[in-house]
């Protein structure tokens, strides 16, 4: 009981912060929510008066009005959040971190440039998704390099290239989660786990690879690593 009481202020604070953030972008949010609630309650109450059940329909109208207000507020708050994140570094990561089921995502970029262009990776039943954000001319080489790097360990698993943006062939940030959820399934759950393990092992090997100190001689060549079986 005490635990529930202590958690309520946290939820109320989150709702208040979400409302304040939304109102900065959507100044009419208060009027819209109030209008939805009043109209929903009024319609149900009017029906109750017509059929001579005002109390029953009034209670039902109050519950449905609250539900309708919550749905409208949630959608407009989400739209406002996407509007503020769009074009900002890490926006794609924020969306990926909110995917609750179906995909296993990398917490950090698997490739990044000094201009903060980044590629994130997600593994799910549709295969592997490489999600890039940033300048399209810079992220395309990043995507190609990451696909080449993964080729040895993922075999014929489908790899989906996704560039976040509003240009032709790009996926808008607000539609990224829906786009991922609609990709056709191609592999089993056990294959998802196996691929995740392989990619993590590949990342560990790359992070632990020895780096030579100082500049390389001009005519020197990097030694070729052995192939992974």
C-alpha cells in the first residue's frame, strides 16, 4: 500500500511534465482535451435522457470521456515529442529504446561519424535492421561498411537498410516504430538469439583488437585477419 502511494506522485509528475512539454508545441492541447471530454460525456448523457437511463449513461459517459481524453492527449503528446526530437542526434535511438517487444536493439550506435551521423542496429523476426540518421551522403557509406562487416557472421539473414528522414526513400521519425513492426518475419526466435550472440561476439572481438601505437609507415599494410567460421 505504501509503495503504491509513493509511486503516485511520480506518475503525476510525469503526466504534468508531458503536458507542459506538449503545450509548448501544441498550445491548444488543453482546449482540445477538454472539448473531447465534454462532447463525449454530453453525447452519452443525452442518449441516457432519451432512453430514460441518465444515471447509467452518465456514469458510462464519464468513464468514456476520461478514456477519450487520455487517448487524444497521448497521441498529441507523442506527436509533439517527435516534433521536438526530429533532426536531433540520437532521436532514432530514443524511438528504438521505446520498442517494447519484437526487437532487440543496440544501446549505442554501431557506427558513427564526427558529424554525429549514426547507425543503430536492431535484431528481430524480420532479420537485422540497420537504422541510420544524419546526412544521407555520409550515412550510406556507414551502412555499406556495417553490412560488409556483418556479412561473415549473419550469412543469408535479411538486412534492412533504414534511413530516418523526410526525403524520398526515407522513413520519418514518427513512423519508424510502425515501419519496423510491419516488416515481414523471416527468421525464428531461436535464430534471433543466435544472431544476437554472434553480433555481440563480433563487437567484443573488434573492441579488444590491438591498436598499434603511433603512425603506420607510409608503405605498410594492415595484416589480414583470419576468417570467422
